[in-house]
C-alpha cells in the first residue's frame, strides 16, 4: 500500500514579503521601535500578527530587518555620498544634501529611522539601542576615514582633528532629523548646511 504524503500544516504565504517589510519600515520610521504597536504594524502590513511572527520572527527581528532595508534604500544615500571622489567640502555637502532630501520627502515619514527609531526606548530595549548606535557608528567611521584622507591630501590643515570634525558633522546630521520632524523646510536646511560647512571647512 502506497502512503500518501502528509498534508502541510497551515496555509501558504499569500502576501508580498518585500511590500510588507517596507510598510513595517514606514511604521517604525514614524513611531520608533517602542512606539510602534502590533496593531499599527498589522494595519500597515495588511497581515495578521501570527503571519508577521511566522514570516519575520519577533518584533525586534522585524525592526532589524526594516532598518537593514532602510540602509539599503532610502537611508543609505548618506553613506553612499561619502564615497564621492570630489574635494572633502563637496563630499560633505553632498552627504548632507542627500540626508535633507531623504528626511523631507513627502511620500515617506520625516527624519531618519536610525535616529528616530530610538525614541522613547525603555530599559528592555537595550539591544535595539545598541543596534541603532552601531548603525550610526558606521557613518561616523566613514566620516573619520574621509576626513583623515582629506588631511593627508592637504585639503585640511595638518593639525585638524578628524574625529572632532566627524563628531561635529554627526551632531549636525542628527539634528537635521529633529528639525525635519518639526517642519523646517528643505531650502532652510540646505542653507543651514552651507553655513555649517562654511564654519567647519572654510572655502
């Protein structure tokens, strides 16, 4: 007697995983990790919570994957701008302009997910806090490397402190995220970036 294969338990996945992940990314982007509720995620992703857990694991796993998507798409333009071969002032201007453009888009939440995702994190969310800090540290490392290269090429004075300069840029970059949430316009932020760079690296 031939045995028939056992039927698979559960229904096959019927949703687009990539689209669901992007929807989750936007929820986290707008509300932060702790601020995003499962109800909001279910509504945005258009799938029920058991399906979310089955496809993505925990809420923390979903958030990490959403941040990875953000870095690979919308948010990654900031880091990619640092690979520009132009002079260091032009490179930093491009990086800040890319950030401002991304943070002020009308079809996406305002600000930076890597910065705003850490809003209102409680003590139980320390792994997420560390994860987001590591993401920001990647940008800081790229900045230090680019500024050190500029110093070695003679674009910056020999006594220039590349780590301190990178900290200044990171402070301004993170501040842009808050300003965009508060409704400051793109032209105003671009003008502020020019003023900042004029002080940081005079023409």
